[in-house]
C-alpha cells in the first residue's frame, strides 16, 4: 500500500530539486503561493520567460499568461484580511475581460513580485490598484496589437472577451491570450494606456464574494502558523524585564542553564537571548527554565504622569497652517474656549499571536512572514544578519490580520537570528505576553485646543497643538536592524526617528479664516513605550480633538453641529457625506444637550463627526447614538456616509467600514495599555479588554459611489471619525465632555464629580 503524499510534501520536495515550479494562489491551497519558484528552465512552463521579472515598470512583472492559458497576477501588496486579493483581481479582470476567478494570485515575494513597499495606510487599491490597472490596460493593448497582426484586422475591429481577442464582426475568428503571448509581453507599462470606461464596467463596482473566505471558514487555509519545514525546530526569546520600553537599558549579567533539557540550544547575542528546541512545548518550557539575571534601570514615567511627561518633552515644532491673526482674535474674544484631549497607548494585537519561520540554506536566508512589506523587511534582515539583500528571500504568509505595525516583523527577525545560530529551520511563535508587551504601540498623544466665537457666533479663531512621536518605526533600508527588536537587543540599536503620522488630520478641511495648527514632534527614542503605526496613525487622535472641539464651539453658540460643519466646508464631496449621514439618521437640529447625567438611569444622545482622511483620501461622516448611565457608555447605533471615489467591491467595502466602526468603538470605550516604571503590565486580554459581541452597535452605511473618480483608500478612514462622534453623543446625552480616552465608566464618574 502506498502512503498518501500531501501537497506540502510535494512542495517541500520541489523546493529541494532543480526543476522549475510555478504555482498560483488557488483558493484552497494558498501555501502554493508561498512556495512558488521560477528557475532557469521555466520557459518550459510559461510563455518563453526564462527569468522572473520583478521590475514594476514592465508588464511582465505584474501579469503572466502560460501556454495552457493560465493567467497569473503578481502583487507586492498583500492580503491582510481586508479583501484586497479579491478586489485586485476584479480590477485586472475588468481590463482583460475575464472572470476574477480565472486569475491566480501570487503576493508578497521578494523573488517573484514587484516592490510595492508596504501594504498599509489603506492604499492598496488607491496606489496598488492603480498600478495593476495600468499594467492590465497595457497588456490588453499589446494583445489587441498582436491579434491585429496575426488576423489582418485593424485594432478597431477587435474586442477582448473571455480570455481571447475576438473579431467584432466575426466572433468565430478569435485568438486566445495564450496563443498571442508566446514570448511574454516584453513591454513597459504605459501609464497613458486607455482603461475601461466606468460605463462599460462589468466586474468593478459589483459585489464579489471574498475568494479567501471559504478556505478560512472550512479550516483548509494555510496561515504562517501552519508552515512546516523539514528538520524544523522551535524557538522562544527570553527578554529583559523592561517590557516594551523604547530604551533598551537591560544587560544580561548571568545565565543559568542548569535546568534545561539536554537537546535545548541557547543563543546569546548581546541582550538577545533565545532558546531552540525540537518541539514548541519544549521551547516554551526552556524559555521558562532558563534563568537570566539582568542589570537594568526603570525608564518609564508613572502611568498617571504620562501626559504631563509628553508635554514636557522637547520636540521639533512643525506649523501645519497659520492664516489670519489668531492671537489677536483670541485676545479680543469675550469667552474663548480651551480644551485638552488625551489619548493613551494602545495595542494592535490580533487574536492569533505573531509567528514566522526562517531557514538558512547554503548561506541564503529564507523567511516566511506575515509582514506588511517583504522588501523593507528584507533590508532590515540584511542589516541584522550582515548579508547582501539578494541573499535573503522573504515570502509573505498570511497571519491573523493586522491593524498596523504589529509583531510580524519582529518575530521574523527573531526566527532569522535563531535559525542562523543553530543552522536549521526555526519557527518562532510569540506568546500573548510577548505580543501585548513587546509589540509596537499606537502612540499616546496630547492635543490642546483654543477657539472663540464672535458676536455673530461665527468661529473667530481656532488653534490646535499636539504632542506626538512618529507613528511608524517600521523596518526600512535607512534604519536597518534598528527597527526590529532583535536588532535593538543584539546590537544595542535604538528605533529610527521620523515625523510620520502625528500630524495626520491635525489640519481640518474647515475654512476658518483665522487658524493655526502646530505639531510638536517628540523623538521616537523619547517615547516611553515603543511607538509605531496603529490604524489611522494620528488621524484618530487628532480628529477626536478637532471634531469634539468644533462641537464644543457649536454648543457654546447655540448652533447645530451639522450646520456648523456645512458652513465651513467648501468641498462639495465633504458636504455630501455630512448631508447623507444626517438624512439617513434622521438628524434634527438641537441647540443644547439632550439631557443631564444621572447614574441611576440611561440617557440617550447622538453626535456627529466628519473628516477627509489625510485631507486627500476618503470622505467620511458618522453619527453615533449612545446610552449613558452609571454603567458607562453604550453605543447603540452608528450611521456612516462614505465616499472613497470609485467603488470596486461594494460588499467588501461595507465589511471594511463595519470592521472599522467596531474596532474604533472598542478603542475609544475600552482600550488602554497599562504600565509601571519598568514596563507594560497589561499582558493578557483580561487586563486589556475589548468590545464584546453583546456590546456591538448596529451599523448603517450609505455608500456614495463615484465611478468616474479615482479610487481612494477605504480601510482606515471610518476609524478616524468614530471616537469624536461617540464623545459628542455622550455630551448630547448627559451634558458631560469626556476628553480623555478611553471613555470608561470611571472616566464618566470622574468628569461628573468635577462638573
């Protein structure tokens, strides 16, 4: 009897051999994409291309058509759980007149796909979709041109349909794409190539089921956690007591290995200490048994002093806008308003902790990672391992999703260091405490506002100031190994500094004649906890302050919050989302709060917030309806109006908006990283509670589709407005202004006692 051979066994064997292997990303077997290789004799498998093209200026970098008619799409942007693997297929399928399911999908591989930097910022369709559309449009023009030569028919007499070029007046005359592409496209992407007109769309703009969902629901999907390599061992890192602190001040003084199992290997490089064992359980036990004495100094402020600490830190001042005469107007105002808003550190952690696999073969490093950027991570690994970049191969493997810079890059660097040290494949999976404690944090911020109304209740002055570190310390070529924990521990590096995200949406779209916006940039090294990108970066914090303060000015003047927003907007698309959400929710003007705070009963209110994400992307307005009582704030319903230009997949877009509403609601009501002077203390879910199923609000969505407008990023935009809408609704319900997130029952009682 012959033992069954699994697909994993076949792929593992193929990787060791010398034959060519080209495998697409099939719905039920995504591991095939992870193992895809193209070698020197690949011309036997695909149409004459003998080396994989990854130069994004060439059509062949994006699209391959095989002799047997398979069509393969290569994307440097990756599926993080947002549905882009489906939407990108739709975009290409529209240009080539094929079904999206006819496209195989290979993503995030430094030897196979173009370098599209990071999959981040909700820019996959806005940027990556545009690139793919141009490549596919160019491919269509090439196909039509070659068919014209073969058939002797002018291009104007041809059309594309179902994987073939067809003579319009004689449909039986046709040539398949495979017949036309004998030597590849061999042409540059033409940015001026005509794309399919919106009125002729057959695929884009229509809901399509997520291609990745069936395998995930059935349990057949292969995540990075599932990857196994021949001879693979398991690793854990034993970290210092200064949990999550930006400044690594800990030094190992003594390592006691007496209680380790005989087969366990210990790896020490500077302050990086790891254990490797044959099994996952063995690695976990070894990490607990290894006793390390550390010399360290507490570097964190007391948690209650965090915001004062941020304000007191020196920082570079950046003026985003300064128009009119703000100071004179404020000085002349009879009753100027001031307010300070505060936002805590928050985590990005998904339910599944970060994981990676790395192996060294003949001096070359290969890593399977859930990273958002295979090429930037490769640059950091090259610096960490002191190898040329072309000796490192990074392959994307989907993890448990992410909302920004989580532990995926760090765990990959951990695995790479350990694999090199023990010279065998190593899998590293973080624990929940690793993830909560050591993953990068969404930065804490302070926002200070001042403003005034004139005699006619017009906004006479507006000032905004915030204090923020950079919101990204992702791996990159410039900072090298400094932006991964392994580099910081092994080589004593500190995270690279920058000025990203802290000023996002600090400036509003409102046309106040006298306004000033200032950001005080704190160095990433001075941030008490390690900062990096969390969904929206600083847009959520800044919009929380801006939209709440605008509400404060509106109520001070007895003005309707919807009318105030419309009054100071010139952009018709901005006005349209506010008008749409107000109409959908049945908004009625209200000049004063709906009620007063009484802990013994629930009072109900509603609030609005608006933003154009990054002042150039999607337009979003939201109205939240809440109930406030001594038990805290409960969000009952959120209505969202959303304009992200051309919509590719309406159902996928709605899913993204709903997810953003729920996550943002959780962040504003519940989430805060706890820490003491040594490090993070909220190391499990009980100490970092999330929104529960019972607390999920109803979500009603109005989509404003604009097929003739460019696609705009849709994933993060909604998150930015939700906290302010909820806080404004709390005020409407009970007359209390909550200016410090999270808006917990304790914060509600504290503000009530002070009012």
